[in-house]
């Protein structure tokens, strides 16, 4: 019986060891980066990429598939997981222990009589094979209090991760809006300017040939060349500002190839809807103070620092807690092989008592630093909102003037074409008017992209979350024609 019981205990121990080793799985190896990128590309919604993208489509893709944004989301999930695990620290500690041992030779003891110095015969009080089992539950009240504080801190760290992701989302939407409009403008320039550029170059060559041939006024020919070349230079400069926008937009949306999507087209005379500036800047500042992720993060950090003070106080107290346990010993020489015990344990680390004043002062200093940082950040937020509002107002004023100028240049181009058909105008005047109209149209769209970027900066400064992709589209999409 004893041999079979020992064999059973060994089998149980082996089964437990195999179970634990099976749970300790090795992490999955990283795949080839190209394979990972291809897997990510396969998750993109092809029905959205197959149609011309509006600015809201671009924002929705970026919010959902931007890889940096996904990292922020996973960090938030990780923080939530830590908060969930912190609850277990408040539970009592339960320890199960089993022991199987075989002694050889047997444990034999004797005793000596202190009166006459004689010794008795050897005896034993233990079996050769010993099996013990213990199950003990302990609960330290000080550890329980600290665990409660730690749990609250982990919840605040979840809020920190959430606000960190909100801020990253604000900056992401801001970058997407700026990149989207510049990409659309670049495609407009490529579609409209390529055909005009050949005519402009031919006009410059004709004027240069007329200058060399002494046909017409040389000064007029040189002025015409200078005007056309200067217009081409300004258009090329604007194209340079928007040349990389499509690649930037693809990266922000999580799209690997710049040819994997199309953008909605702009028409030269499209009506671009803009949002008027807010009449009350103080109201914008109040919204920012209530919504900025950085300020909310500092509030959560302040609560964490305050909890640290209470934690240091608890560490200085003695640890008091009850315990209860059940025990079993297979020793056949014992009268009672199974027994239970219960009681109260007290432990006090005197070193913690001595270091308590310094640790509490350090925790209080952290609280004051967080308070000062939050105050400084609040002032910076108020300043950012005011500056962003001023920039938006100036961008809107400049855009409206440029829009008016673009309308005038379109009418001049129309009149120049009619004058040429009527014989009262020249081809030089017509091509010059077309070049100026093209330059005005591009400048108008460039300033509109700057206006949208200024509006995005103002929204980010106020801490406004972007609208959900499924919500009503903002007025800015009226500028697009599919």
C-alpha cells in the first residue's frame, strides 16, 4: 500500500509538472516584415480604396488602419489588462504545499540522562517514507490596503493611455487633413498644368525667336518671357510643396502603395465651403481646458502621485493579518495525522519606519511637481488656442482674397480668349492670362489646404475628438467632385 501510494504521488507530481510546462508556451516568432506588411495590406477595405477618396474617407482609414495609432490602442489594452490583474492582489494568499521524501537509513535517535549520564536505546519516531500536505491562507491587511491603492493607480494609468491615444489621434487627423488637400492639389496641378506647360514653353520660345528676329518690340518680348517664366517658377514651387503629399497620406492611412487608392478630383471653379471663426475665443479656451488630453493626463497623474503618499504611509505600519491552514502528515507515529491551525500574524519592518519621513516628503514633492506642471500646461493650452484662432482668422482672410483674385483671373482669361477670336487680342495675352489663372487657381487651393490645416490645429488645440466615420460629413467635402 505504501509503495503504491508513493508511486501515485510521483505520478501526480509528474502530471502537474507537465501541465505547467505545457502552459509555458514560447512566443510566436516574428514573421518576415514584408509578410507582415502584406497581411496588413490585405486587411484594408478594398471597397473604399476602389472609389475616389474624400477627406473623411482618408480620416476614417487613418483612424482605423494607421499603424502608429494601432500601437497606441494596444498600449491602452495592455494598461487595461494590468488594471484587471491588480484586483487579484487584494485577495488572500493561498499556498498549497506537498512533500514526498524517503530517508535511508532510518532516523534513529537516543537521549542522555543528565543525572547519571547514561544513554538509552536508539528509537525512531518517523517512517522511512514521509508524505506531508499543507494548505494555508493568509491575509495581510496592510498589503490589502496597498493593493487597493495600486488598483486605483492602475485605473488612472488606463486613463493615461486613453488620453495619450486621444492626443495621437488629434495629431493624426491634423496631419491627414493637411496631406489630403495637398495631395488633391498636386493631382489637380498635374492634370491641368501638364498640357498648359507645353504651350507656355512654346510661347516663351516664340517670344525669344521674335526678339532675335527683331519682330515687334524687344522689350515687350522680354517682358512676356519674364512673366511666363516667373509664373512657371511659382507653379513649380507650389508643386514642390505638394509633391510628397500623396506618399505622406498613404503612410498616414496605413496604405503601403501610393497607387493603391484614388483621390477625388478638384474642379477649378469648385465652391469650397469654409467654417467661419468662432465669435468668442474665451469659450474656445474653456473647451480646451475641459477636453485637452494633456490636462486630463496630468489630472490622472496627480491622483497617482497622491495615492503614492498614502502608500508610503501604509508601508510604515505593521503588517497585521489572520491566517488559517490545514495540514496532513503521513507519519504513522503521530496520534493525529491531520490538524488545522489559525491565528494572527504581526510583522513590522523598522527600516520602513525610519525612512518614512523621507519617502513621504519625496512623494509630496512629486505631487507638487505634477501640480506645477499642470498649471504651466494649462497656460500653454490657453496660449495655443489663442494663437491657433489668430492663425485661422488670418488664413481665412487670405484665402477669401485669393479666391476673389482667382475669380477675376478666370474672367480675364475668358475675355482674352474672346478678344483673340474677335481679332482684337493676341495669342500672347491669351496665354499670359491662362498662366495667371492657373497660378491663381493653384494658390487658391494651396491656401485652402493651409486653411484646413489651421482649422485642424485649432480643433486639436481645443482637444476636440474627430467625428466618427459613420457620422454626417463635414462641409469641407463639398469641395470635391467625383
